[in-house]
C-alpha cells in the first residue's frame, strides 16, 4: 500500500514530495510485487507531516490490513 498526499493547490505534492516521486514506487519495486495499491489523500490534511494524523489514512490502513483490499 502506497499512501500519498496532494495538497490540491496546484503543486501536485504533499508540500515536500511530488506526486510523481510518490508514485515511483512502482518502478522501484518492479518484479517484487504483483500489485501496489495507491491511496491518494487530497486537501489541507494531506500535507506530508500531517498524513499520520489523518483519519482517512488510518481507515485505509485498517481496511488494507484487515480486509486485504
């Protein structure tokens, strides 16, 4: 699971890392995993340092771990 943020302010980033860099995990892990689930969080609460406080992020992690979806 790859959770990444986009402040939705035109920068295509979470304030520190660009969306392009965040999605490069597919290239870095090619051949190691069949699929990677990307979860994009948008808005003011999608800042790089705020993602671990975001309730939507917590919900996505719980869903991924317990439902394997």
